[in-house]
């Protein structure tokens, strides 16, 4: 992407959603509103100088335009990521960052008259675009329901717990959240989620499909997480013959793209 495709945006708000994940909302000036119009599930590129090298990094948007939410990203650091802590340090209110227009096809068409089920499968920071999709469906399709299966290491690593709690409070039984934790207890999540111990496995995916097999409602499936997680979920959906056109997949990688100095 050429450097002139980026626009300087100022961070309006920033906060930590977990000890390892930071969220930033951008202020989009009026003359760029059309440029930064986005759909739930899309991402933006940040162009930042790290250790003297200009790099491009992709980050999913967690904001729902249907809910009137400002352009918002989340950045999670891992034990193997060198760039994420540096990028997180830049995410401070008042800081200007070069941001690309939204892009990507990991989206679901919205229809206010729809009465359908949308099943979401997230692992770790894969919740980021799925939070946006869940919010948009709940706001735009009052007859539709969301089932979110969300795999994490621990309750402390569960990004957007407060946002999911608020969504559940606003939409009640239309949002079912199942959180799977590899470590520790999940009591702090129990007020809005069914908490299970262990990893999400193929049997969980197939059970989630089979329990609605006799429903007349259409189901859309959206998956986001690391490659191994996506392969497992997609394979399980294939075993029980879920049509490929109803499966939406987004992978993520922390690999940066070096770019020329502007």
C-alpha cells in the first residue's frame, strides 16, 4: 500500500481491556468520514516507525458502525511479539498515527428483516472483529440471535469482557456467550457467559451446529483466530456438511511489512 494511502488520525481514547491488550479509538475528521466508513469485521493498517524502520501492521476493527461506535482497534502483545509492546506504547490519547482506510472482506451482509442465527468462534484476540460483527447483527437485525464461542487461556486474558457483559445486558437471550478457559476459574465472567474448562475442540463445534439442526433459521458462521484453531473449527464444520458459502474465516498474523521511509 503506498504511503500516500495513509492518513494521520489522532487517538481520542485509549484503555487496557486486559493486562496484555490495549484498545484505541481514533478521531476521524469530517473531511475523512467517507474515507473511513467501514463494515463490521474489517481491518486497518497502521504505519509506524519502530526501531528506526517504518512498518505496516494490520489490526482488526472492534467497532460497530451500526451502533455508532468510533473507529476502534485493539492491540494484544504476546511473548513472541517484538512490535506489539512498542505499538501499544504509542496508543495514548492525543497521539497521531498513520492509518489506512478500512479494508477486508471478513464481513456479513446485514438485513433488518432477517431472522437467523450467527455462530461466532473466536480464540484470543480473534474476538476483535467478531465483537464488531456481533454488535452490528444485534443492533441491525432484531429477530436474529448470536452464539459466541470464545476460547482463552484464562479469565484475565479475556478481551472485551466488559463490552460483552454490556451487550448481554442490552440484548439478553439474543446473545449466548460460551467461554472456554484453559487455566483457572472463570467466576468473574459467569454473569454473562457459560464458562467451561478446557480448549474448544471439534466436538464442541459439532454440538453447537447439531443443537440447531432442525431449526428453519439460516445460520452464518464466522471464525477468527490463529491458523490451528481455524483449521480445527473449519474441519469440524465440514464434517457435518455446513455449506462453505455460510462460513466466513479470518486469520491473523503478527508479521510486519517493512516499508520505505516516507
